[in-house]
């Protein structure tokens, strides 16, 4: 037999795709008008992954965060006198990500993995300011689309042949570290 004919084909992946429902905690660095701060919110989403081999997986994820709120004040002038105005910022996100993961081990109950990718983030910031209750309020609504690369690490632990638990940490970058997402899920 020729050397190529004697080779055995590579084994098929044990799984072709998986689906995961995710819930987590998002800590995102947000630049407001005159200050930057870390906003904390709850995150929910879903991910669909396609295994090219037992170790290499492409994953698409969609999710959203709850609205976080920051309160501050600004000084404005009314009749020539300085007056403090209460300012409230509300921030939320919707995300769509595409990434590549490398999963260690084959046919094991516990698989650690590492990954990298990019995510599109639709950031919504609402701003309200006013002097007193009942008075007119200044409002603004800003939505922007931001693209960020990310690095991730986590694990997948099987509880049966077709069900698993997943833990995951994702760090997104833009101008330094912009967000940290800690997630757990079942699939």
C-alpha cells in the first residue's frame, strides 16, 4: 500500500455544535461627559458553537446587559447664581460576538479552553438632569456602536453525555481594559 493509503482518516469530532444559555455579571468601563467609571450590570445571552475538530470551535454569541445607573451633579447658573443640578446617567448594552476557542483534552468530562474574538457592542446612554422635582428635565439619548477585541478563558464540564455546565471569563479591550464579563451557562 502507498503511504497515503495506509493512513487512517482523522476521527470525526464527538460533537458538531452546541448551544448554551448564559447569565453573568458585566463590569464595563464607561466614559461619561467629564468622568469615567466602571458600571456593573447583569448580563444574559445565548451562544451557538460549531466544532471543526474536538479542540477547535467557532462561536457566535448574542446578549444584553441590564441598565446601570450613575448619579452625579453639575453646576449651572440661574439668574447669575450657581445652582447644583442632579444628573443621572443610565447605561446598557446589546452585544454580538464572534470568536474562536481552543478546547483542551478529548472526550473528557472537564474541558478547559481559551479563546479570542471580536464583539460588536451597541451602547445606550440616557442622561437626565433637572433642578427640582416637577421642573422640566433636560434629557439626551445616545446610542453608539463599538467594536472590541476580546480574550477569554473558561471551562466546560459535562453532567451527562448531552448536557454541560460552563464557566467563562471574557476581557474586552479598546483603550485599555474596557470590560470584564463573568458568565455561567448550561447547554
